[in-house]
C-alpha cells in the first residue's frame, strides 16, 4: 500500500526558510519521478516541483524558481523541498506524490501546512 508522509511545515516570517520532507513507502521509490504539489484554500492542487528518478532532471513552477530546491535520498525513500525567501503567497498545504509534473497515485498523504506571515 502506497504511503506518503509529509512533514516540516510550520509558521515562518516572510523571507524565511523551511525544509519539507516526504517519506514514501509501498512502491519502488527509486524508480519513480517524484513531485511536490501545493493546494491553496478552495483551489486545485498545483505543481511546485518535479524531480526525475535518475540522472536527475528538475522542473519548477515559475513562481518558485530560484527560491525552492527539490532533492531526494533514494537510500531513505525520502523527498525534500528546501524553500527559501518565502512569501505570503507561498502559504498553502504541501503534498508529495510520485510522477513527473502530474501525480502518479490517486491517494495523497495528509500534507503539511506552510504559513508565511509576519
């Protein structure tokens, strides 16, 4: 059974940083591209960043390019999102899923709330 467990969110001031983690299980993590998505209240989930499985290629939403960095540790089945220079408009619930720019699995984890506010 696929499980995705996100953590690392919290309340941070504008300009601050957070590092999100996603621990995956129930599938061959190292074979899959992995992605971060976020969801604003009342909106559909949107792509934040994707990372391929091998010879890593990365893709970022325009709104986070230069501020966020996606990475992974295949030995720990863990996906990361380093978020720097955070802005109030980054406030959302952040989710991970397998897949390149689109979610592979129908099920989602609980997400982690990121709130950027002074």
